C-alpha cells in the first residue's frame, strides 16, 4: 500500500497533503470527484462504478492512488500493469484498461499503463496532477517496470483537423507552436510522446485521437 506526506503550495502557502492508495471507504468520494470533473452532458454511466473501483484495489492497490488536502479527497490516479509491445503501438483506451475494470492486469508485465487522472476543479491550481504523476513514477521504479505509458487526448485537434494530421498537430505542440492543455501538461511532468493512437476513445474535441506518452524508468535500460 502506497502512502506519503508532503506539502503543496496554495497561493504561496504550504498546505499539508497525503498521497496514498485508496480504499473501499473512499469509493463514494471518488465517484463524486468524477461527477465534478465530468459534469453533464458527460454520461454519468461513464463515471467510476463500485465494481471498477473494487477491482482497482483488489488487483493493483499500488496503482490506485488518491490525494488528500487537509483531510479532504481532492483527486485520484489509477493504473495497471500490462505487457506492452512497442512494435504494435496503436490501441484504444478500452482494450488497454479493460474498460476501466483492469481485469487484464498482468503483474508480470513491463509497463504501468495509466487508466485515469482526475483532480477536483477547485484544487487544480495546486498542481495535484503533477504530484500524482510523480507518485506513479515511484510505483514504476518500485515494481522495476520499464516505463509508464498512457494516452493523452489531443484536446485541441478538432479546431485544426482540416489543415493537419494528428501527427502534425502533436509535432506542433512539442515544438511550442500550438498549446494543448492535456499534452502540454504531460510534457511538463516528464512524459515523452512516442506516437499517435487513432480511435483511442470517443471524443469529438480530439477526433478520437490521443498522443501515446511515456516515462522511462531511468534505473532500467
């Protein structure tokens, strides 16, 4: 079970925070966080359900993390271990995460795959997503995995889809010519793009495309 204490900065003031593995007692709050982060018209049936959350803590508790600020749950991040084949990179979120149920978790795999990262809107200025990501890197190192991998949706791609391919859009973001909130965040926290997954998830803003972004374990070559 993962747990650490730290301080995050809120308007220049240190605020105590705890990052830990979530438990069954957190389920209602985790679902409430999903509702705040994905309000209507986002379909409520796509929020976490209790069966999915139970699988997360049963199958891979080290990959089921939440962050508390002054004792209140403020966000969560979930991952599973898979065996990744770099020669066949194109995949969907659904197939890599078992639709969020992670029944395909493979403790003998080499890659921690990100299922979800979610932070309550009122806490987003505290960079909690960054701290959750750094904590998941620690999980990668602890389990001696080769990498952390996941898809970041190309959230601004639809606006320029008539003029460039998803690959060209991603290159423009990496060069600093365009800003994409999701991809730019991942770059800030150390993730590196390795390609584009088409039909990654049902999302109009990205035209269903996502950048595959990895972080390699520096202790394994």
